[in-house]
C-alpha cells in the first residue's frame, strides 16, 4: 500500500526531519530532473522552462534546472510572479511555482501545448482536497515528494496531476492518514482455496431483489461467485418460486414482507451477508432490513435500498450498535448525503471518516477515487475507478465482490477496499465505451486470475 499524508502531516514531517533542508531539496530536485529527462527522451538540443515560486517548490525546481543543464538541456528559469501569459518554444515546462500549502487562485502560464511536469502537486491545486480553479496548472505528470497527498487523488487534482510518481527523498513519514491499495495487495491478502475446501467454506447470503425486479439481485449474486464465494444463496422477497433467476446461485423465494426471521435462521450457515440491491423501499421492507442487519451474527454489507432502510446516521446507530461483527456501508454520494445529512463535499477523506465514527460501521464512499473509512484506523483508498463504471448495475457487482472477500475471511475494511480496486481494474479489461454490468461480472475472474497468479 502507498501512504497518503495530509498537508499538515507533511509539514510536521518536514519540521521533524533529521537531514538538513538543503539535502532534502537536492534530493527532490534530482528526482524532478530524472523525471524530466524521461519525458524529454534526451538532453542535448532540448529546451525547458522551469517556473519557480518563492518557496521550497521553487528551490526544488532550481536544483532540477542545474542538473538538467549538466545534461545538455537549455533551461530558462521563469519567476512565477513575472511569468508571461504563454510559454512558447519549449520541449517541456516544469511547474515548480507553488506546493501543497498554497491557498488562493494561481493563474498558470499557458504552456502552448508543451508537456508539463509538476513538482509535488500542480500549482493552484488544494493539497488536501484536489479543488482547483480553471486557471490552475494542468500537468501531464507529477513527481510527488516523499508521499502521496490527497490533492492528487481527489477532485480536479486527480485529473490535473496526470501520471503520478512518488519520489523517495529520505524523509521519514509518520502515521499516514490513508493508504492506497494496489494489485499487489490483492495478491497478498485474498486467500487461495485449500485443496480440502468445500462449498460452505466461503458462502455468501444475498438478500436482494423484489417481485419482478431480479436484475440487481442476479448481478450481485453472480459477482460474488465470480469473485470467489464458494456458494451463494440468493433470497428474493416477493419472488415467484418458478420465476427466480437461473444461475449457479441457490434461488430462494421469500415472502413479500415479514421475511427477517427466515433470513436470520439461515444466516449462520454463511460467512457473510449482502443485503439491499433492488429490495425496494416500502416500510415493511425497511423493517425487515433493520431486523436482519441488527440480528445477523456474520459480517453484513448494506447497500442500495438497505441503506435507505437504515435512515439517517443517528437512526443507523441504533441498528449497528447491536452488532458484534463488522458492518460495511457502501453509499454513493446521494445515499451518503441521506445518511450523514450533508454531501461528502471536497474533503472526501474527512467526510467518510466522520460518518464511520458516527455510525460505528466501515464506510465505503463510492467515487472515481473510493474511500473506505473505519474509526481509529487510516482510511484505505482505491484509485482504480473510472467513467466506465458509470452505468446501471455496476454497484450491485461491487457489493457481490466485497461480499465474497468478506466470506473468504479478508479483514473487513481491507475486503471493501480490495473489492473496489478489483471492481475498477476489471472494468479496465473491458471496452472503454459501452461496458455493461453483466460484462463486468465476467471480467472480475479474468482480473483476479492475473492478480492472484504466483510470479514465475
């Protein structure tokens, strides 16, 4: 996992550094120069403009300029305060104007189509939220120094940072505020099946769907199977027994209401329960959802209509506090706002952490950058999301994948974060345009096969 630190944490690390500041600046400038040489593809005959500000980022840029000149690059140092509106005639522009501590609006010079390399964060981007005015720097690549900052992962900052590289400059970082999960974490933490395993070893109970509304339920159940669940029971309230989806999941028709006792009676046979996709929002359904969530003695993932059934955060606490095992909530922004009373806003890390603390649940706040927060622990972040997933049913697939990981015994916060990572990476294997949720179900095992394979 890759550490993420806030602006305040980075400032504290700088203050506590044992190496002289000049040494750290030399290392930073050297890292920037190396990245610039890779982007240039060579030194002699190339021209670079380095836009420098008055602070440490400007000093990093100045060191990079010296090193590039040694490699035969023609370098012009441009003061940020006196920069022209447009920089012309260069092969690369290095943005070393302002760092993560900048506040206000920075009007960056127009690079005129020239590639831009940013130092630590594109100038004008808020270091903790990724907020940025239209005039902020838009980089093709960013060399982040010492550790990732939230500003290159969220909001406008994610897009404006371009390709992100973290440079180790020998600075000790304390407890991070968050960690970004990677495919290597999938390889390390998703267990392989034992030769002696059986179909109940990682069973998932899915309570989803409603009369005549089986699509979300079917996607969720099939995704759980594709992600590694050994068996799935798909229980659909109000379904006609002869009209259940046909798949490898065990289909069960529940009564239209008053089904909580039946679910709770069967739940101990399974290792995890997923509840919510396509259930509907009647008062009777909400009552059954609340009884099941409160009474199930296995990890429960609460999604979609089941989140609506929990009500606002202070109502949800009454249900979740009765539980002794993990509860995972998976709201999109609208559901988050209903639970928390306010939308996540620009500070998505902080918002998810507050909702997790208030409810006592693990909160997965969906987005292109997904945050998984648990009280008292660093948040986990998945950056694999993309616009490919902005289509109906992909959230149901995510619920099934996480349900499978919970059933396989992955630690709950990590199960949610790895599920989000797998979900996004699987989507990358599909078409860039027109990806369907059903396609995604079948791409999940394709991605996992590669992620879990032992290197030869």
